[in-house]
C-alpha cells in the first residue's frame, strides 16, 4: 500500500497511540481523518496535520456510518484504517463489595471490541469500492490489541477479554476480506507512554519500565506509529497480531 496520497482514518486520534500514528502517516504523505469521541481533540490533531477531525463514537453504528460518509465527501474513500480508540477498566471479578459491575465490563467490551468491529465493517465496505492497485490491494485495516490479550493480569478481566477478542478477530477478518483486496493486521502493544500510563506516579512508571527486558523504558507512541506505517507498506503482513513490547511478559498482578 502506497501511503502517499492515501486517505487514512485513525481512531482515538486526539492523543496517545492514535495521535502519534496520525502524525506518522501524515508525514508519509497520507491525508488524515482523525476520529475521536473528543471532537475538539480530533480537530486539534487534524488541524496540525492538515487533515479533518470528526467527533465519533466508535461503538455507535450511526455515528460511524455518518462519519465515514463525511470522510468520503470531504477527502475521498479511505484505504487505511488504524483503530486506536479504547478504554481501560480495572476491577476484580469478586471484590470486597461483591461481584464486579457488569455494566462496567460491558462498556469495555462495547468500546474496545464492538467499536473496533464497527469501524472495520463500515470502513471495509467503503474500501471495497476503491480501485485496486497493481497488487490487487484496496485497503489495510490495523487494529489495536494488547499484550493483556495473552497475559491479562488480575483485575483486567474486561480489558483482556476485549483485547483478546480483537486478536481473535484478526485472522478470520483477513481471510474474509481477502477477496476484496483488504488486509487486516493487529498490533499488541506492551507498556507505552500514553496519557493513561503517564498519569501514574513516577515510581510506578519506573517500576513498569524496569520489568521490560530491553529496552528498559516505556514504549514511545511513535514506535507504534512506525510499525503501523510499515504494515501499511508491506503487503505480505496480513492476518497476524504483532507484539511490540520489548519482550515483556505481564505478571499475574
């Protein structure tokens, strides 16, 4: 996939992995459609990159359908989608006050897993209308899983289940969309310096970094962005979940 001149939708683009990925793709010549529930944040990212920002609830069918239609009208049909939107919630299945909050569990699944699929289904439908390149490719979809999909910690039942679902979705989606010339790949980041982790006390951040074999630091969101860029450019990468984690493996707690 040639990035230069392509239309790229990036969700969760107001900050963190999404903002870094949007900037990386823009620097490679893509025109950016920045999606985020935080509309002001999405527009701020887009303005900096010469793109267009949209307030979008990825878990809502109508919101996503309308937003993708607006992208097609404003910029053109997308050929790249990077799903970075997501939330985290920590809670034990059985805590001091009783069983876990089912609504909180459901919300994490709704945003992280259903939201990812919602974006995939609408964007893939749009991509299928693209003229194929010389290799027959019409688009690439990159989803964000997590190392928690494989080594979820105590209190991460909802988050791990949501990201495990994203990882499991990768291969069947890639197989199904192959006939349209659309690739599907997931990235499973480890401990990254996103606003969520940067909000923790310095000593906690240092402890997390110390558990990473090498390099002994938190990941840089732009390292995620560069991997996403490489996936776009390398058409043989398909149907796989790629860890980017410095060889860290999460302990139970």
